[in-house]
C-alpha cells in the first residue's frame, strides 16, 4: 500500500529509484523481478550489469534531479567490486541506503564494508524465499530512507534568522519530531525577504512559520506549532493504568511493553521522543543493528511500535507537579490539565549541563549548542568547529560533523578519550584526518556579540590561554536530571537522581505503607518507578535504558495486582 507521505507528493515527483548491480545476468534478472513485484508501485527498479554502468546510471539520475532510495550491489564483480561501487555511489547519493548481495564466502568483506564504507546491510545469496530473506530487509531500509527524505517542497516553511536562539529551538523541535520543514534565512534567502515583506507583522518577531494550508504563526511556541501539524498535546482521558513521563529509550520501552500487555498507557514528552539518545547521529553498539542506527531512527521505530499498541503520546507536554492520593498518582501537566494513574514511570532522562564560562549563556542557540544539533550541519560546511566532551555522544557528533566541517576539534578535560568513550569510537576518531583532539583543555570564555565569533581555550596543565576563531561549538558535558518538579515526595540523591530499590535506605522508607520492600526499580512511593538515566547509579547506555524500561513493566504488573 502506498504510504500517505508518498501519496501527497502526487505525480510531480518521479518514483524514487532502486538500482540493482550484478554482473551475472540471471541473478540480475531474478532480483530485479522480485523487487519489482514487491515495490514496483512505489519505486522504479533499475538494473546495471557492472559497477561502472551503475555509476553512469546514477550520474544521469543526479543530472535529472531524481531521487534514489536504495542501491543493491553484488560484491564479486570484475574491474569494480561491490564495496568500491557503493563507496563511489555514496558521493553522488549520500543519503541513499546501500546494501551488498554476497555469497557466504564474502561475509568478511561485507562486514568490513559496514565498518569502512558505511554500507547499511548485506544479504546472502540465495535470497529465496524473498518473503522471508529479502523483503523484510528491504522494507526496513526503505522505511529508514523515507523517514529522512526531503522532497524539496511541501511541508511548512520557517522564516528566521540563522543566529536566533528561538529559531534554532523551533528548527530543533521540528527535526527531532521528524516534521518536514524548509528553513529560509533572511540574511541569505531572497525568498525569505519577500515573505517577510508580505507579512510585515512578523518584522522583529521572527521566526515566521507558514503552513501548507495557508495559515501563519508569528514567533510561535513549540506547542502551538505541534497542534497545527497534528501532534497530540492533550490527554484523551483523565485516568490511565500507566503514565510515563519522558519518552527516551526507557520510557518508550516501558510504553511498548505496558501497552502490549493490556495496560492503558499514556506517554508524556516535553520535547521529542528519543530523548538525548534521539539526537545521536549514530548508535553503533546497539544489539541487532550491525551498521548502527541513528537516534532519530531508533525513536521513529519505537514510536511506531508504541502507537501500534495504542499508546497515547503527548508531545510537547510536561509534568509540573506530582501528588499522591492513596493508590492514585495525580500528575499536573504544564497546560493545567491533571491526569491520574495507578502506576507512574519516571524516565525523564537528563539534560546537558550548561557551559560554566563568561559569554556562554548569551550565545546559547547562536553558535553555541547543547547536544548534536544536527540541524546546524549545513551551516558548518567547510568551517572549523569545536566539540566539548569525551563521551560516546561527543564522539559520534565529531564523526558526524567531520562529514561537513573542514576541521573538528574535540576539547577534553581529561588526559585521553579512553576513560569515557567506547574503544571502537576512540580508534575511529584517532584515525580520522579531519578530527583533532585537545586533551586537558577547557573553554574559559566565549566571544561574540550577536553570534559566536571565537573561544578562549585554557590548558589545564600549563594554565596558558589561547584564542581561536569559530562560529560553532557543540557541548556534551555532564548530565543534569530534570526532577525538581517532583518536590519532596520522591526520594533523590544529592545530585537529583531518583533513588530506587536497594538504594533506598531505611530513613527514606519511614512512610513506606507495605510489608514488602520496594521493587528493584521502584521509588520510595509504591507504584512510582524510575528507569534510564534519571535513576540514581544507572548505566548510561541506550541498551541499559531499554532493558530497565521493559523490565519495569513486570514490577508494575505486580504492583497493580496488589491493588
């Protein structure tokens, strides 16, 4: 069935292409036949008998401005092997999905190509039956491609200033929620200036948001835009079996497992599903994804799964107070609405700590960004940028921005990356020609009037200062839990992380009403659970958060049985 996304494009955009390359005529005909049978209504299936012919075909498609969704190539071909073809094809179509078709003997080359050539997947010959061994993989690859494909028109338009913190926040919100939009900078876009002239009420009140239905929003808040594009921001009910605050990996896992097991579930997220993990450009050590997956892909898949089981997802929505009324937990939301539940999961994750130096607060969103801020990648092209942090998130951001910037410099307070970063990532960063690492270094001051213009770096060993010019710095330091709204009802450690299970001492349980001890992920209030990064002494990994979120549902069922 043709997805609604494609149906709305109409006939103006040609069908995206799937290009198959194989030097064996029988194999080429067979796989093209199978792909055309399954995907012919949505895609054009093209064939090439060599890597060179394949590149020529891609060159013609590029000249005509036609989209290419998937490249599927045999590995063993004369003159140009499949890995070489896919590496060259990536220069023409960097966003297309790439897969190798290999014999069992070539699996080592296929795995190496995943690491070195950024191939997304490999398929083994023979692929019969295609319903089991071909179509599920291709479905997954095409779904990922569609999620990131921008057709060049449609959706909404955001007119604003490149260095506006409000504009950046709106762009980040739309991108994180995977809402298609086009940004028009009033400094560089003649179209933006014409639109601003046509809407003088937006002068001095940017950003201006123009919706496909002709409506306009002047300097809107995220919630206003969310309502206009059809996102759910209001709860449909006053009571739920399970309410979850925070839609990071832990919250999404709890929602999927809770709803799939029959619990009426609502998921409340203040920004966008995926949480901090959702901003990661690539998660490479998540089980079952040998080529890795981006945080946005993980979030998209999890949201689709949760929605399929009937989870209500409210975004943007935020908890602002919690009260306990016997077996009921009453949650007041930032929009003034109150909902009640039998079981409450707290999975708000953490936020990046603010950079503690002069100039940082003023320049936030104006060249100084917290997290990956992938919406700024286009502006970083051919520029020297800086990244602060030594964890996996900082490392993946460095690898991502190195594809755009001329130079990426990582600033690390410690004496090496190895203490906090996975070894595979350290090795890639050290081998990358455009990434430089400065250890024992911190930012002592940020410079700029309307936008970031430079940094003063301090060497922690010598005390020497150095001024560098840059328009971009991305911050990945520390982790601050967003738990102050819980008041005194939920026990937390001295840094604000929620205490659960064995971490609760006797003094914290003076009002504990049950004979049993708190469950492993349960707080000092029966029926209130915590999972993921917001939980004290949690393991800061995506897989760990997913595990905690899913395991918590077993304890939630036991709590509900007690009621």
